[in-house]
C-alpha cells in the first residue's frame, strides 16, 4: 500500500510539473502505466483543484493534466509558440512517412530553420535562443534535443503531445480570430481623401 501511495505521489507531482507523461518515452513509461492502471485514483487527487486527467491510448500513449480555469495554463513566449507550431507541422509531416510502428519522430535543426525562414520572422533563431526555447518545450514534454544542438544536422525528438498542446480546433479558432482582427483593422484604415492630388 505504501508503495502504491509513493507511486501516486510521484506521478501526480510529475504531472503537475510537466503537464504530460508519455508511455513511449523510456524514463516516463512507468508513470504513464500507473496513470493508465489507476486513472480513477489519479483523477481523484486533482479533481478538488479543478484539474482533469485525460488518457490518450496508442498511438499517442500520453496522459495530460488539464485545468480549465483561466490563467492557470502554461504561457509560452512568442518564439516558444512559433517553435511549437513548427515542430507540430514537422511532426505531422514525418508521421506520414514513418512506419506505423515507429515510436520516435526526429527532425533536424536545419528542417526547423527552413520552416522558420518561410515565416519571414524579424530575426533568425540562433543556437543559444534555440537551446533556451527547447528547455521550455522539454519541461512540458513536447520535444527534447537528442544530444547537443551544435549544428544544422543536430536532431530534436518531437513528442506526440505537440498535437495535444495545439489541437486542430484551437488552431482553427486562432486562424478565424486572426482573419476577424485583420478585417476589423481594415475598417479603421484611413480612406483616400476624395479628390486628393487633384489641382
């Protein structure tokens, strides 16, 4: 019984600190299996705080801690969000070409930089900035570097949780909001003065 309580405590604390736990990652597998086998107990720990625990079986093999209260979600910086979007895109592209039973999705820094360049960002993502951004994404179990990020051929493992952190519905809502904002801003543009430039 004491061993079960210890595992529950470890798993609950892990979820609080990382938001996700993955069954496909060696050092997290035991915690994922614990959530899978003791889902009601884990949910009972978080329910009084307003959190839900969602379990996603294979192929995602992830457990997620979700809080619906406004302001309690993790806030990413602009470039962290952009990098997360790029990794999500690359994840989806790679999953299509991988064998169905492949567990790892790996992308190179060069592939990331290529996608970032398409966005015409005001500055290039240098190595130090990329390492800082990756620390945040690793903390939330969204992606992790494979070794050091020392060059364009360095690799990043992208976890399936990128799909959960940025669900399709949220992206569609964001796109609609962006289009609506552009339309509304267009109403405030100064129209050309009638007869402007006429003598």
